[in-house]
């Protein structure tokens, strides 16, 4: 029952991203469920910060699409993301099991894995990110485990209970984790509650958590916390990161790489 409601809510988000507003009556007809169920879905999605409830239905927050295309996000701080990706990719070694979160900076890590590792590194890669499976899935030196779940096209990844349950059965040496914000009060944060649930399961499955994010994320707080800053092992960011933040993070035993 829970899986069915999660699937329906993901489809509601997809429809809302396409048309910007939906009504309870239309959604009730489309999914062949009661208006009470739809109202419950919309209330839940609003509590997750994914839409705004209005009389008789819902609209996107601030009238904007729920996600930006991957290609558009890649262009934002592109140079810093590439440098971060190159530096983080050098932290990967033969025979390791690696979890890749979603996001454009994490994608740059995957894209910059050295050629010898791609061809004969005997790496196991675990991810629910579609751009990452497209980048790495056919490489000879990689055994790719694609996580199942509910596909969110606006984010190009899978989420939900199936994704979380799959991660609970796996273990990895390293996790490369993206972020929408880094602050000491709120920790590593993201804007999407559904993605945050998956991220937390990834953290639990990995021996080492490596956060990758450009310095524009420092001082920002997303909607929900993934984990406290003190629990990450390494941060790879660009050399515009505030010195006070870097020093404080190192004081908590976190290794910081500035590139």
C-alpha cells in the first residue's frame, strides 16, 4: 500500500512539473482513487516542501518547475565542479565498492575516474542516478549495480522505499555525496525530502563519506538534513571556500581538499 502511494505521489510531482498546477478532481480521476486519498497525497508532498497547496489542488512552489534539467545544472559553476570531480576521482582505488549519489558535481567525479580503473579496476559502482549509469554502465572494469525505485524525471534518479531497502542490503568503501547546502547548524542538506531518505541510507551503507560541492553551497541550508557535518570524512570543494568554515570543519576531524 505504501509503495503504491509513493508511486502515485511521484507521478503527481511529474504531472505538476509538466503543467505547473493540478486539481484534486483531475488527479482523482486519473489515478482512480478517492479525493480523500489525493488530498492526503498533496498534504504529504506539501509537508516535504515539494509543492504548495491551494484551494482545490496544488501548484509548484513559486510557480517554478520542480527541477532544472541536468544540462542546465552542469553549466552552473562548471569549472569548479570539474576541478572538484577530478580531485575526488583520484581518491578511488582498484577493487573498491563505490556509491554515487545524484547531482552534477557527483557526476563529474564519475566522469573523471582514471582510464585504467574504468578498463581494469574491478570497481563495483552502486547508484540510482541515470546520468551516472549512462556514463559508467558499459565500462569494462566496472560492475554496476543500478538501484531500483520510483523514477523522478525532473531529478533523473530513483527514490522511495525500494531504493532504501536495496541499500540496506549493500555495503561500500566510499560514498560520493552531493549537497545543496553546508552549514554547522543544519549539516549537509538537500532540497528534496525523498532524495534525502535515499542519501541517509547511502551514508549508512558506506565506510567513508566524501562530500563534493562547490563553495557556493557553504553557508546555505537546504530543506532537510542528510547528516551533520561532523559525520563526514572528507569534503572536496574549491579554493574559494571561507577559511573560517574550513578551519572549523578540520577542527572536527574532517579532511578538507581545496582545489
